[in-house]
C-alpha cells in the first residue's frame, strides 16, 4: 500500500500524465478492436460488406464498407469499455 501511495504522489508521474495514459490506452484499445473486427469482417464476408450487383451481393468484399463498419463497431465497443472503466 505504501508503494502505491508513493507512485501516486511522485513528481515523476504528475496528474496530467495519468490522464494522457488513459487516453493512450483507449486509443490503443480502439486500434486493436478495429483490427480484430476488420479481420473478422474481411474473412467472414457478411452480406452487408459485400459488393452488390443489381441489388444482390456478388460474394466479393467491398473494402470501404468493411473499413467503415470496423470503425463503427470499434468506436461502439471502445465507448462501452470507456464507460465501464470510468
């Protein structure tokens, strides 16, 4: 417990560094979640990320949709993680 108190009051780690650390952890979490979901969407080829021909999916992946859906999903999951941590 005393080691914990010393690290919290240390001049080496001011309060602003702790806030920056949390932000960097959330950014890293976002990037990891984004990459995981992009890989899952790219491999699984769900209908909503496929190219459409005459309104029907043709089986090929639309990389922009995959990228955008991965960003949206990662943002939502990161927001949920941030709410739980806070």
